């Protein structure tokens, strides 16, 4: 009995031990930290700040069809603006108004910055640091709202964290503010930020000049919309024309402050002009032109720009390549060094094709920025000649199936695996002549215009590493050239021709092309300069929107490709203009504003949809 | 008892206590005095029974009865005992004494009625079982050779649904569920386990499946039912060593053929003609491929072999005495893959040692220890990817550039499949796991309190996994005839290695009191009270580096600048108090009540405890006198019903905790990247802001009801079982639809809002017949299940039409919507007068394209014309199986037919697109397509084909819409397994000192009947059908008992 009592008590003890333990179920998750933990520790505050910065609407290498910070294999911005085409899908000027959609993510980003601002008072920081963090957060909030307003026009301005308590739904349904009010809010946030922010900052974080540059950019948008747009929906979209100069002046003043600060200048480190413009985008450290730079770091923070954009012939091991193919129209935007228009000399006055023994001679004397921006057929990149050949001209061909070009017989079948025998005049595995270049055009190659991207391509990244998430070149979100161009555009809109000329000629001088005379200083030349200088930096599409010319610029438009042929009889190359694949594109007027998501209109009856949707 | 099973005489006595061979020395000493014994064996009706094994106990002496039931044993030692055994009958032992004539009447074994069934935290006599519990024994599991226990069980248990997705070695790619619900709780020897698929069938005594309220005793983890596995224990008696082994080959059940170069180039031209783009391949090129002048590569044969071997071996040893009993087992399985490179393979080692020991008269102890170690080797490039590439690789590429084997041919896309399927070229993926389960239990019969027992159990599970993935870049070449050089390209660059280590541990602590007593020999009472505590911890770490030089395939040889590390840690706990009371009156009126008060750490304080009750009752009508008197042939008729509640805590992931994820894995969604930012040259990880939380989140609750009937006629001559059930789940997690504006910047957390209902029926019908020496069994089982939404968060529809199309309320979950099909267009005139289906006046429609039905008659084919066209979206509503067994003399046979119907699969990717992914190669069936007679003449005649006219990538084709063209009836009926065995005569084997030798041949997935001709219907929707194939296996093997 003694023994059994002992056993019984052991069992009862175990039972009680097991039965009583609600506490044993208090197991905290291992990956969640509390608000107090974050704001009592500056490293954690920096982690919060990283959240805010990484979600800024910066249209960098990771911006594509799916939005920000994505695997951006379809680089929509340059495509839609007609600068380049993508072989990965037809995302033309026509759209349903949701390409650029950033409603949900945008407001989530804004909620995060509001929550940050509300917690700064409890942060374990010295008072001056609190002020500087506050300035940084206001810069971020302005940037986020600029990301929204340039897409949707007026949006609800929400500057506090909203909470749902079960029955305050209508309080959370905030109507849209006027577009003008949003721009004014951005201006006011930036003015506060400029006061609070330091003169200089570590790379990647805001300072006074960065806030000023954003202000010059945002106010230029507001000015253009006032001047070229129209007020609709009682001001939910559009800005009264009478206020245009106010915004242009604000843009001009902000740009001027940056210029007058003397902290920045155009990059001019290399004697060769093409080299110089190429290096500008790759040498971002200690580069006097860089104002706001987003750095990347392998492996956690990278992009895929090289993977996407190398020509097919030298593409990376996992494929892709050719994602942005500059159009022939864009190639011809680049002037000749003497300032004459940039049309390529494919045919002579009588319509006869010009024979080039050196095919790169076609591009001689173009603006040095041209080949720093675009890879042309037969140019060298990473030690390889970029073979772009659309076919062989052989007037004596023995093939029965052929087309003609310039009245001569032409072979364009197959792909780079197929050869032509000059002796038998047939396609033959024993032939020694390629028909299609390794980088097109035709066959299984991906490029569709004959041109490839050069700007930002890293020539030193080994081809074997041109791979998913392996590129780390920095993205220059704001550079001094943009400040000069903002300044020039605001100046000419304000009628200050001299200031405009000075700024734009500073750009042209650095580029290495003829300067403008007084008579040349027109709004069109300033806009043209902006398109060429800032090509493929995701400005152009927004520019043609705010200038309200997109619907004329892209109307039943088919972009063009360049087609190089090797002529067996002459041993020379000739070039032809061709239509790039794809349906004609239209930019509908409604696309000047994005469609507010339908589900958001349903969730918030106080919202009014943008016109024409 | 799902399926009757039969074993040979020698084996049927294995588990009986007195079956062991007596001391051989003693036998030889008594050999001198011998005599002849004869006799006749009959059944209860007086019919002679042929084929009965008659053995002199403890010797190798024996014989079989002849056709008239007679036997003669010569030279039987004096004082010997004869053992009479026969399938389906009760074995008898008769001491010969001095008799020379011994006649015997064998009784039919009352299979099933005296059986004990394992239930939650205990066992129950089958006669008094009131829940819906199916069980299978070791013999039924062993009748087939499969690496996965799940595949082994397919078709054997009513209500257990098994779908095999592929036969890839080491992947265990099968779905298993009970009654079509989610993943079931797996309990091995009383303790939760994660290794269901990998358990060696030789270690298993039996498997019970708790399908209704009988699972409720597992509380918050039991909503999807419970599978209980009991491993074998030792039996007192002489030691017994058993070896079983088999060797077999595997080959695909079906594998679509890719187009050859002539077919491919021709289809490309047709597609280009249909798309209005220039023709790529001249007729001469196509003709040269056709004639073989230009070679064409059939990648399947380059990369895959026609058969791959597999083998398994197992050695068990068991025995003991009244005090200590033991069972030990050692198993090995080796499965090779179908790649010629030989780099896809799997090895598994299982061991188990179960010991029970009596410590004192009232206290005994159990130790059960089991372990599984396995290793999967595979090319780094995923096998399903290799399969896709085999189909899509262009057949006009040669394997090697310039046919020089030193230079692998560079292809456009995909990569050269020879490179990607070969580990020495492209690297490997090796997964190693080591699992250990150990239980220690004490059972104490409490003295002075008759019928009261205490039990204490501690169980520990450890799963350790180690994965090592080496992605090796490999070169391929393009030959340039102009310069006679091989231009080199790198594939899968850069080389990198990923290693991950992890361990999952689980401790289980149980203490219980058990009471069992019969009063007045009529009132049977059983009670259980049990406390259980579980703790689970998972910890993982992985690291990755890139290589500048990949000659040393070790992580430390990689470049430390380009390295990534990450990890994952979690911890959970459950606490439960369990009670159960059973009462029956003379095994006639049966009642059971159980409850569990269960707590889970996955929920906030105040919401974490739940009460899960269950009741069930049964009435054995056959025990009533009116039945016994009037219908004596009905040996068992039981009506039973059950009701119970259970939960599921798997879904919630701390949605009640406010704060920030650090480091953030995802702010918006999974594929967004990066999640960090560079400040002044140094990387700062971002944190993830948690928006709104739900402080009230809790588990969902499942309420099940089951009603069943069990009938046995003349014992097991005919048995019948029927169950009808429903399970209502409430409080399923969903986001409240009352959407907040997105401008709030955060969405509502999940709440316990939705509910659904699944219902179904199950039948079993079986018979066992003895016809002279032949024993024959036939058993069929069928289950039907369906599930529908009861309450679902969805937008209020604007009108009744939208309500019909969009509302899922009270609608089955597995409905597929699509267009109705009205054949294909035959002529251009027919197209011109048909409703518009391309939005462009049918200008893009060609003869041979699908003609969709304009259901609403508005002249336009659009989303409004979509109607329900099929049910059973990829998972069958009806599963059934038929098992056929027979034994005759030493021969035995077991055939299992398994089938599923009432389901459809949506074909996609390569299964519908002749030229997928920008003109890659496709499947050869599409060569039989509509096309024009002359690719250069747009006005040439259309030639009909089985498939619609192809287009190039990016050009509109109307044929890929959801319609009966893409949604196929996936019903199938297959000969799942067949085993034929032969047991060598005992008289022969005893001479060589072996108790029993049985040789067998079996096969798995042998025959298949299906509506989908080119694809195994069990897996077409997985990764566009390009998974590693399902294989059929043929094995030969032997079982030896020493």
C-alpha cells in the first residue's frame, strides 16, 4: 500500500503539472518585435526607415509591369513612351488605366510613414535627431504623394494612421482632395523637410538638396498640368491655368537653389565624350552629378538589369536579354554633332540603298551620347561584336522561295544556326555565311528593333554572372542634369529665355554637340534635349503625359526597326527601315490619369472615378 | 476491417503463442517410437476439407489433406501433438496420445468479431465499436511493393483518398486525405508523427483510420480525421527471423511523345501561316528532316531509359518470454530514377526495436524506438523541369555541337537536357533526413483496485534534415563552321551551393488512468482520464555561396562576399485533458462519451482553450433473441451513430500579435524584392509593419455526424458496411469582406467567418468462400464525397445573374466553369455566320477552331456565356476499389483494382499548346491538326485534323479557353496491384530447417483505363503535366521465415 500511494501521488503530480499550465501556452512568435522595441533602439529605427525608403516610388531597375521592386522583365515605362520596345509582350500606349496602378501599395506606404511620424516623439533619440528624422519622414511622405498624384490626380490626403474599431467605417472613407491641393501638400511637406534636413547625408538618404530637387520636379509637373491640362471633376483632376506660373516659379526657384549651392556639377571625368556619358551612369561614387542615388548590394539587394537587357548574342546563362529594344525613331532623335537632325542615312536621294563596307559607319558623327545610350548593329560590347543581320542579299540565289529588298533577292529564313553557301547559292549546313545574326533580326532571337540598351549596362559584369538578381549598379534617381533641365523648362515656361539657354547649353556642351543659338531656344528644343539626355531613365513617359501630347504622339503608331543585310554580290552592308512587330498603338486621352481601382470605388462610396472610365 | 485477407497456413500460426518449434533435441530423442496416424478433416457441416495442413507440433513432419479430407502421417513420434490449420478456420491442436485415428472438425474463424481495433488512446473490441473506424492489418499492407505507404493504401480503405502525382524517387508525391478533407493527424504508437509516408510496412501491425467523432478525442488537431499506426510488438515464444526482399523494375505508365523535327518544322510553318507571319522553314528543310537526310533528335530517348530498377529488403526478428518480449526490424529500399545519367535515386533505411518488459507483477514497461534515414539524390535541375525540357527542346538540335561528344550543343531555350539531367555537368540536389521516434511507457495495474490501471508515456520525435544543392554551371557550344571554332556558352551560371540544416523536435507527455470492469457479467464499463502535453520546436538554417572556382563542391570554397544566410525558428505547444466513458450492456447496447479540453499556443490567451465533446452509440440487433431465433445466419448486425466536435489550429500564424516582422520576409506579397535598403554603403534590413491584428482569432470548429450499419452473414461469408456522414466546419479563417478603403493602408486581419459542409457515403461489401481447397475472397469498397460552401465572404451581387455566376454560397466547391462546345468550325462560311468569339468579327477564327455555344444568344461569345461544365476539379468525388484474393494449396493471389470517377482535369501548358513558350517544341499529337494544303497559298483548302489549327506565340487563339476541349474527364480504372505467390511445401522447407519459403511476383500500376489517352489521369494538372511520370513496377521477391 505504501508503494501504491507513492505511485499514485507521482501520477497525480504529473497530472496537476500538465493540467494547470495555461502559461505553457504563452509562446511568443520568434520573428515579431514590438513597437516599443523598435523606437527604443536607433538601429531598429533605421530598419523602419529602410522599410520606408525601399518602398519609395522610385522607378528604378526593379520597376516593371508588376510595379515597384519586382522582377521587371517587362520594362513598361520606356516601352510605353516609345523609347524602346519589349519583345516580352505588347504593352503599348493603349491600356486599361491600371499599368501604373499604385493605389493600395501607395497608401500602405503612406500608412507606414504616418505611423513612423507618430512614433518619433516616443523615440529614444536626441531632440536634434528627432527633428532630422521627422524631416526625412516628411520628404518620404511628399515623395509617396507625388507617386500617387502623378498617377491618379487628386487623392485623399491622409496624414494620420487610421484604425478600424468595428463601426467607424464611414470615418475611414475619405473623399479625394483636389489635385492642386495634393501638389500644395507635397510642396508644403517638402518646405518643412528642407528646413529640418541636413545639408549632406549618407548615400541613399535625404538631405536639403534632394528635397529641393524633388520639389523642382514635382512643381514642374504641377505647372505643366495647370498650363496644358484642363480642370475636371471640380478640380479633383487638373489645376487652374492661372496658377501655372506659380508652380513653374516654385520649380525654378528650387532648381536654382540647388544650382547656386555649388555642391553639384555635370560629370566630365573622361576625355572621350561617349566614354564620359557611359561612365556617368556607372561611376556613381564621388560623382559630382549624382544628387540622390539608390545603391544596391549583393546578395540581398540587387536587380536584374543586365540579365534583361544584354543583346541575345551575349545574353546571360539563364536567357532573357533584349528587354528594352530602342526604336529606330529614338535612335534618330539623337542629333549629329553639328546639331543637324539625326535621321540615319539609309538611302541616297534617288532611293538607292547606301553601301557600307563598315556597317558601323552608318552611325558616324552622331551625338556622342547616342552610342553611350544605345548599342547599334555591329558595335562592340563586352568584347563581342553584336551581330545584327536580318538576312543575305543574293540576286543569284538558287533557292526557290525568297523575298526581295530594294528590288534584289533576299534570304531571311531560319535562325543563327543556319548557314548559306555562297558557292551553291543555297541554304546549307555546309555553308560558311550566317544568314541571321546572333542578335537578330529574325529566327529565335529576341531583339525586335536591331538596337539594344547601352546606358547603365555594366561592361565588367562577367557574362556568366548576368543572371537573376546579380546586378548591383546604382540607380541615379536625381542627377544634376535633371536639375538643369527642370530649370531650363521652368525658365522657358516663365519666358526667361536666357536662363533656359544657359542651362540647356551646359548640357549640350558636356554632351559634345553644337550649342543652341538664341533663335533655337524653343520649348520643343528644350523638351527634345530632355528626351535625349534623360532617355530610358523613366522620365519621358511622364513628360509626354504632363505635356498632354501623348495622345497625339502615340496615335495609330507603329515603331520601326533597322534591318541590316549582307550583300553577297557587293560584299557590303545595306540597311532598310522596317516595322517592328506589334499592333499599332494608341494613347487614349483617359490615360492621362490612372483608373482608381474598381474595388476601391466600391469600398469607398465617397470616391469619384477619373474621367472616361 | 476493410478488405478480407488471407494468408497461408504456416503464417497464420506465426502470432499464436504456441506456434514455435519445440526443442529440437527433445524431438530427436523421442524419434525412436513411431507410429502412423490417419484421419479425416471436415467442416461444421460435415463436408470434407481438402488442403488442410497437418503438422506434428515441433517437428518438420506434416502433410496436407486430400480431396476427401483424409490424411496420413507416418512415423509420428509417441506423445506428439497434431496441428491442423487452414485459411479462414480456427487452428486446432490435438494431442495424439495413443490414437491412430484422429478425425477433426474445423470451425470457421469468426473473422472480425473478436478482433480488437486501435482507437484514440486505447483499443476497443470490434463488436462494441461505435465510431467509423477502418483498419487494415499488416498482411494487407504487405501485399504490394511501394516505397510510399500512402500509395500502398490506395484503394484499400473506404474513405481514404490517395492520389499519386508522380513516382519521382524520394519525393513521396502523393496526396492522402480522409473523406476528401485536409491533411489528417498521424499518430504512431500514440504519438504524433510526420513520417507517415516513409514507414516500412514490415514494421506495422495495423493501421486504424478514425473518420468521424471517434477522432474528436484528439481535439484541436483532429478536424481532418486521424490515422493511427501501431507497430509490431514481440510475442513470447521461440525467436523468429523473417527475411523478405524483392527486386523490380519501373517504367512510365504513359508518357507523351514530343514532335520530331519534321513534325515540328511543319507545325511551325502552319502556325505561321495561320498567324499571318512569314514562313520560317522551306519545304526542302522539312523534307530533309522527313527523309532523315538532316538528323532529328528524340530527346526522350537521349535522356531517359526505358526501365529503372528498385529493390527492397527487410529483416525482422521477434520473440521473448513471458517477462520480456522484443521485435526488431531492419529495412532497406532503393529506388532508381528513369534518367540515363543515373543521377536520380533514392535510398531509405528503416529500423525499429520494440521491447516490452514486465518489471513487477503489476508494472510493465514499453520501449519503442524507430528510425528512418534516407537520402535522395537528384540533378540540381529539378526532374520536372528536365521532363518539360525533353518535350520542349527543339528536335533539330543535335545533342553535341558538330556531333563532337566533347562539345555539348548550345540550344536556344531550354538548356540542353543532357546537361541538366547529369549531375557531373549541372550539379546535384541531395536531401538527407534522419528521423527518430522513441517512446517510453509505464503501465501499472493499481493493486487493491481491481480494473484500474495507470499509464505514463513520454515520447520524443526528432526529424533532422540536411539538404545540399549544388548548382554547377556547365558549358555548351555552338560550332562556327566559318572559323572551325566551338563558341562556348555558360548555362546555369553562376555556380552556387545552398545548404540547409534543420531539425524539428516534438515531446509528448501523457499520464492516464484507465478503468475497466464488468458488473454482473452484463454491464461493461470502461473509463479513461488522460492529460497530454505536447511541445513542438522547429529550427532551420540555410546558407548559400557562389563559386569563382567550382572544382571544390563545398560551401566553404565559395566566395564569402556573395553569400546568403537565412533561417527559420518556431515553437508551439498544446495541452489537453481527455476523458472517455464506455458502457455496454452485454455487448448489445453500446454507449460512448468522450471529451477533450484542449489548448493551443497558436491563439491568444482567452481564446486558446476549447472543449471538444463526442458521443456515439450502437445497437447490436443481432444479439436480440428475435434475430437469433429467426435470422440465425446473420451473425452480426450493428447499427451505430456518432456526433462529435473537433478543431484545427494549423492555419493561424500569430495574427493576434501586433508589431513588426523582423527581418521582413514580405511587405506586400511573396515575390517582391528586395526587402532591404543601402544606407551609406551598408545594407539595412527592412522590417515589416503589421497592419491590423485580430485579438479574437481562434481555431475553426468541425462538427461531424456519422451513421453506419455493419452486417456479417455467416461470419465472413458476406460482410457489408455502410456509412453516411456530414462534417460542418464553422469559423474558417477569412478576411471580412466589408472592405476597408485601401486608402487606410492596411487590410483587416483574418477572422473566423466562413463555413462549409462536406457530406458523403461509404460502402464495403465482401465475401469469403471456401470451395474445397480453394479459398476465394472478393471485396469492394466505394466512397463518395463532396463539399460545399455554407457561409462565404463575398461581395453582394448586383443582380440575379451575377448572383448565379459569382456567388459560391451553398455551391459545391469543385465546379469548373467554361464554354459549351458545339464541335469545331468546318468552313469559313460557318465562321462568318457564327456568334463573334474573338471580339473582331471572327476575323481571327479559322476552320478547325473550337465553336463555342452562345448560351445567352447575344451574338457574342464572352464571359457571360460561361456555364458550369464539370465538377470534381482535379480531385475525384468517387473513389472505389475491388480486391480479389484467392489461395489454392501453396498458391496465393491478391489483385487490387482501384478507380476514381466524378472528376475533371483542366489541361494547360504543353498539354494544349502545340508550340509553347515562343515556339518551343510540343507534343506530337498536335501534328494531327487542321491546316491548309499549301503554306504559301492562303486560299488553299483546309485539311481537317484532330486538333485545332496552331498559331505562333502572342497571336490570338480561341482554343485555350475553359471548355470541354481543355477540361477532360479524368476518371480512371486501374489494376493498381497484383501479387501472385507460391509457398513451397512445408514438408520440403522443413527439411532444410526453414519454416516457410514463399516466392512472389507483384506489380503496381499495371493496367490503366482512362479517357485521357496521352497522360496518366492522376497528374495532368500538376506543373502543366510535366511532372516526373507515374511508373508501373514489376517485382519478384521472396519471404523466408527461419
